[in-house]
């Protein structure tokens, strides 16, 4: 009852603020959504029940809610509510100061908050859809930030035709794009700067760029060709992997056979060991983030949660990850190193072999409790070698966990793997995706493909409030695209 009263009071407070500052209202765009994994309502915090169409998902900020909660959600799409109150409070202070002075103070046009704010009038957010059926986006040159304007070879959204939405997550969306000059297809990950800043994830975006720039050193990491930015967005121009992700095939097949699971696991091991060798923890290994190229080799993608410069004296402490895959030491608030990736690898391997998650609960708290107990159930038909490697990966003592201790490549599970051949991609994949053209997107979720490939714009006041210097050094164009821009 106390919680319900608090929620009502909280909602009433936001309603009052928004009535007074109605120009800052940013409505959500909720659509019926089917969740692929256990998902919790971002409003009330309880599980979204059911096998399909469990709840509603905002197309813009990816908020998940129950159908019953829709009337209780404030119209603050893409806005951190704490930051919103700070913004409004500071705007009110500025208004009083201006009334007292009788004239605006130039030094107060940029306000210093958690997000540096501009006290100008906010415009209602609006969406800019692609301008024609071919997916062209007409962006004014002023939309590109100064860092890009100083480099004549920097890209902009107008250099591409956006054809399809092929992915979406808490980070933003991924679009299938065609480069005008060559007709070449890329996957472009688009992040809203407002979300990046309010989530305090600027450094995470920079780390993602730096990590992906190392892809040329390892064949199992998604290649990054360019990054560029506008005042509203960050863009990652990546190779288009039209084989789809492992989640797509897991939902279709139920589980993978032993041969296929072993092959994928071996390539993932090589990718993880490479990242760890250069001091990077991945922290977001899951089926959705393992892509297939047209030949059937894996590529790890989405490095937004990476932690750089990790060693025995510089461990990580941030609570992050996807609930099903989070290691127990993260849940316990302990400092951690690369061993958390091996726990996640165990979860992924279990899912591939058995077709379900090793740990589950009716709520997030129950799920986390099950993870910390570390006692997954194994079906009788599972091979001894498979069960043995999983038990070692699920060791609650991270110092004794496989990957941290012992040679994971020497496990009986990998007896048929010739590691030197796998490293050089000389081993033929057991499965080759059906791909009919370079632009084929049939191996992606139809829920994504049905969305319009649009770039939505956020509240203008929030955009103007962002210190663009935070993203200095983000943009670059690799040699392959440089040649195409000549």
C-alpha cells in the first residue's frame, strides 16, 4: 500500500511538472511486443508473463511495460526522470533570475547540471522518417557536428539509403543501409546522444568504438568501417552480417546439435581469449550478440558494455549485463575481471546444447538467487563431456572457474576441434545460412523488419543541452570507406 501511494504521488508530481512545462512532453510510441527472454516491466518492476505478446515496448526508448501499466507511464520518452526534474528546476531558477534582472544573462544560457542545459524554449519531439521509399535521409549540413565538418571525408546520414530495421535494444537500433557511392551494404548502429548522456554512457560508446577498431586483428569480431555523428546521434558503420544472430536460429530450432554447438563455442572462445589478452572484458555475451556471416562463421557484436584496461590491479565493479547471463560475483557487488565472461559463456553454451536457460525464477530477484546458488539441472541425454565443461564454467569460485584456471581448449568437449584451423577459419561451418543476396535480411526477426527505418528526433531542448565536446574524437573513417569517398 505504501508503495502504491508513493507511485501515485510520484506520478502526480510528474503530471504537475509536465502541465507546467508541457512543451517538454515527449510521448512514448508503444507497440505490442513479444519478449525473447525474461523481461520485467520498467514501470512496476514485475515480470511480463506469457509466451508471446507479453507487453508493450516503446519504439523509441525501448521501455517495456504491462498492458495494464500504459496509463500510468509518464510522457518522458528517452528522458531520465531525475535529470528531467533537475532540468525543470534549473529552468525555473533561470526564469526567476531573468525576471529579477529584466534581461537575459549570457553566461546563464548554458546551465551546468548532470547534463549541461540550455534554458531556451523546448520544442515538442518529432520523428523524421526517411524521405522516400528508397530510404534516403535528407540531412542539412548543419546537422553534422563541427568535428565532422572539419573533415571533408566524414560521412553523414545522407550518404546512405536506410532500408530495414534489423536490430533493436536498449542501445538504440541497427539499420540495414546502402552506401550511395558504391551500392555496398552496411549495418549501421544508431545511438541517441540524449540516451547515451543521461545513462552516463559516453565513455562506453567511446570504448565500443575503440574495441571494434581492433577487429582486423581477430576474425570473430564484427568489423567497424566508420563512426560519425550528428547533433542528435552517434553512428557505427559496421559490416553487414546477413546470416542473422544465434537467437534467431535458437527460436527456430529449439536447440543446436552437439557438432554445431561445439563449433560455435570454439570460435567464441577464440574471440573471448583475444579480448581478454588485450585487457578487455566483454560483459554482454548472449545469443543475440553472436552473429553469423554468410558462410556460417560467428562474429561477436555490440561492445557497448566493454570494460577496457582490466588487469589484476584494475578490476571492474559496475553492475551490468543481461539478467540471465550475469555472473554471481557481479550480483554480490564484488570487483571482477574477465572470469565473468566465462560464466556468461557457460550460460550461452548451456542454451545452445539444451535449449533453455540454466537459471530461472518468477521474478528478477528469484532469478538472481538461482544464479548465486549455481545449481543448474542437466538432462540425462547430455554427454559427460558437455556436463563436465558446464560444471567447470559454473564454478561459484571465480578463481577456480574454467577459463580463469585450466586450459579451456584442452577440455574433452573440444576433442574434435583443431584450434589452429579454427583460428584461421579453415574449418568449414557445419551450418551455412540461407542467403540469396548481399542485401538479404530474411535471417532477421520479422518484428524488426516490419518497423520503418526512421531516425527519430528527441526533444530540442535536451539536444541543445548536450555538450558536444563530450563526443570529441568519436568520428573516424577507415581506409576502405575513405577510398569510396574520394
